[in-house]
C-alpha cells in the first residue's frame, strides 16, 4: 500500500484506464454533451486534490484501488478538534475490492490518527457495497442518505417579495441559518457534536458565501426577511459537462413564518432566478429523511441522478 504524494502522474494514468468501467462516479449520469465528459471532470478534480496539501491518498499497487481523504483546517478552527473526510473511493469493483478497500481504509485511519485527527466522515455511492462494507468493517456508523436530483422544470410563481440579498443583510440571514436548519441532519444526529457549534457552523457558512461565489435570494415577509435560499452557478461542472448548471446550496425559513407557503414560493422563485442567469438545469441535494424537502423537489419536477450514504467515525 502506498500514498500517492510522489506518484500522482502514474496514479492519474492508472485511474484513466479504469474510469470507463467505474460505475460509481457522481457525475457519470448527469446531462452532458458527450457520454465520457464526466471522466474529464473526475480526473481534473483528482489532479487538483492530489496537488493539495490537505489531501492524503492511498492505493493498492496491484490494481487501481484508491481511497482519499481531506483534512479540514476550517473544521478544526470551528469545532476545536481536527477533522477529516474520506471523499474518494475508486476501484475496479471486482471480487476482492472489499478486502483491498478495507486495508486502504485502515491505512487511511492510521495516518489520520498520527496527525491527531479526532473525527472522520465518509460519503460513498449508495450502490458501492464494497466501499460501504469496508467502512462498516472499520467501525464507521451510518447517519444519512443524500439524494442529488436535477430539474429543468421552469416554475411560474409570483416573485413579489423575492429578491437578491443586500450586503448589509448578511447578519440577519446568518441568524436564520443558525435557527432554521433541518434538525435531523447528520451533525445534529451525532450526539458527540456540540449542538451550539453545529448551529454556529451554518451561520459561519453564510458569512463566507460571498467568497465562495454564492448568491443569496431572500423572501420578505411582513417587512422583514423571513427566509433565504443560497445558490451558485456551477462553472466547473458547466465547463466539463456542457450544459449550464445552477446549484441550490442552503435554505432556511424563520420558524415564525412557516406554514404560510413562503418556503414553496422561495424555492420556485430561486429556480427562476437561476434560469434567468442562464441555467439549463438546476441541481440540488437533500437527506431522504427530510420529507418536507422531498415534497418541494417533487413539486418542482426534480429527477434523481445520484445517491450517497454518509458515515461517521470517531478516533
């Protein structure tokens, strides 16, 4: 088993050979101008990660079995302890894959322990049983399933009261992000996390939205901001796949205005804004247990493209 810090070129060449037979990439079935466009995106993302000091990769020398993780300085600063995420698992999906991946996951965890990491999350394709079983064997615990759908439906909705946020409204929006999140997400569900720090994390994300090239739409209710929807135009996905993609990233309502249809109107109006900005498709994601979010996506004719499962492991 070897890390790939000094052999990224050979690793990328090996991955390029296995990709046509690899069924678990998130973007493989996204609408694109060509059937293999997703492979270029995968290689570019992998090349960027391999060049980053925040990533560690481990692979089997016999066949192309690869596990990669990212160490998060942002999470360390926010939560007060070191955190990492296993965000790569590429393999030929053969009979021995589960055993090889188990060894690679063990190597990854050992390296993370040496670096003082206390918490590791992992997202993996819902069909990738070899990687799922490797994570289970390493002591990871399941927390949620995430669905990634897309829509090209153009809703018709009254957009009065829906507008772009002003810079001086960020503090109010950040307060909504802290108070209005779905309360059964994986961070909230893991009792080892301090819930006040989880709430503050969503607040902090809003304050960093401008630097992350994200836009915020807000709904005015009774003369004040009653909800927000953060979104972005995904230029990297558009560059590799062809169609222009808009991506929904974060939604929250003031608990005091729920039940008045404001969330549904804000959701549809934000889709309209992305289409006005050139989107051919609108992307989203939500936990399958979030029934309210699921209903909004069904109403706006989203169709599923990918499913992942999320695990936690405390070291």
